[in-house]
């Protein structure tokens, strides 16, 4: 069963909160990983790995490196679902 | 028809001791931050490195290897003449041939031991232990000297933000020999050439010869990709090595991963679910990433400082360019 955009955002926010200690509600689609949430490229890779497991998708490294906002990651995951 | 005789060695093997050599010069983050427009805080946060050790300019990687080899010979009391093979893992010896190991063997008095180099980068030491274990148990050699030696400072670009700032110089050595009890678990190893571009040399010697303006080649890495691979693909490899040794993570006393990045070490601990009691090698904080030398240097330090003790069960895992990896559980000497 495919996850909806809202479900992916909520799940991703939980993963980000777990990795960073940020409050879940601060992780919104418009937030930049680096500039707004202060998440570096290594932590993005950790978040991406957990998201792959949770949503059962493959996120290539090159795609992950292009994620600017949380919404970019949500859109990729939604599109990558079978 | 004649029947040939096949060699048989010891039923079990173990590591007899470690030797260590670190570069003489302490290089701080502030010393190297300028050309990469970075800071002490950024480097510590990204890598856990506070200082790295680098060797004097007039020392070669062979000098480093000889120092570590002599240290392990002194520590164990094993005569150099009893060494049957010398395996040297290095990616910073700039001769195609002859092997640095043959020169090291001669300099420490181990002639005419078999001697050769292996190229498995940061996995090289654990590759070497796998070979040494097999030689001892097959009867190919009684004692095998395994050395990881790297003068990484010969191979760096001070303006490179990908890997150079991590790197240190050092050599670590171990002697593997026969044992009455199991001392080296099965090695779980492999390589993934689809990721050969993740850690690489900027250009080949041939390309430099054709175009001298390229200058001496240096190293680069795709840091985030390597981090993801090392942090999340090496956990299952480590667990397989623990299982192959007939153990569970609860049985591990000491964890000595390749000293690539403190954040990889921390993530691996989570992935393997190592219990709180496990002593972890964190030599990277002030030695830096010394590639093939990092595991024996970290293990040597834990024993020297008394944090780990003889008889402890130690999980070690090397991983790096190739991408190549090898893990095994050992009993500390």
C-alpha cells in the first residue's frame, strides 16, 4: 500500500526528530535540511537510510544529495513507491 | 601413481601481539583548516578528529612499517628469523615493484620470509589477518607478520575538503601464529567494485606522465556516500562475523573498527547493537585516519592504556576504497 504525501511527511518528520532531537512539529515540508534544520550531509544520509527502510523505497545517493527541503525528500519518496 | 604430501598447520591461530608507530608531529585542526575554509569546530563535529599525527618528511612508509614491526617483535619476543611471511598493506608506497614488504623483511632480519604487499586500503589490515590466519592453519607459515603502514601525508591535497583533512601517518603490526585454542574467527569479507569511484586517486601515474601539469595525484572521496555505506552496510557484515565465530553481540568485549570517522563508529555501534560494556577503539580522535594502520594502532592503544585486556573478545572490521571490507572476531593478545 502506497503512503500518502501526508503520511510520508509525518513519518519523515519522526525520523528527523529521532536523528536530530528537533521537535517533530518543526519539521515541515518547506524547511531546508541544511539552512533551517542545521542537518549536515552525513545526518541526511542517516535520515535517508531510515526512510528507505520505513517506506520500502530506494533513494540513490545522488538523489539524496539533491534534497534541499524536507518537501524534496517527501516528493521523491512518494514518487519512488511502487 | 605417487601421492603427494600436503602441509597441515596448527588447528587454531591467534594474534601474539601488536606493534605501533605514529607520526611524530601532532597536527591540529587549526593547522589545516585555512586552505579548506573550515574550522576546528566543524572538523570535530563532522569527524571527531581533534588532532592527527603525521610523520617527518624524510621518513618513508617503509620506515614507518619497520618501526611498527620492530615494536611487535620486541613485544612478543618472537625472533625475526622465525617469521615465515610478511604481509604489508599500504596504498602509499609509490613503487609498482618490488614490494615494500620485501625491503621491510630484510630490514627487520626476517629474510628470507615470503614478503608481499596487498592493496585493500582501509580494509587491508583485516585482509592481512585473514591471510595470516589461513597460512598458519594451512602450515604455509608458522608466524606471519601483518603490517598496515601508511604515510597518507604524501598523498593529500591541503585544499581538498573531502578526505585529506582526516588523514594521518602511522603503522600498526601484528604477529599471527599457532594456538592451542581458537583465536581468530572466520573472516567475513568482500568488495563492491560498483562503488570504486567512491574513494579514488585523482589521476593515474600514466596520466601524470603524459601531462606533468596534473602534478602528483592525491585522494578524494564522496564523503556522504561512503558514510552511508560504511555506517549501514558494515553493520550486517560485522554481525555475520560475530555469528560465524559462534558468538552474539553480548559476547563482544572490545570493538575496534577502522578509524575513519567517529560518526561512523557511533552509527556502527547502534547498527550492531553492541552492549554498553563494550570498549570501543576511538584512536581517531588524536591519530586521525591512518587507513590500513588504524585498527592495529587502536587495538595496541587499548591494551597499552589498560582499557582492554589480554583474553578479551574483540570484533574488528576494516572498510574502505574498493570498496573493500573484512571483519573478524579475535582474542586480544
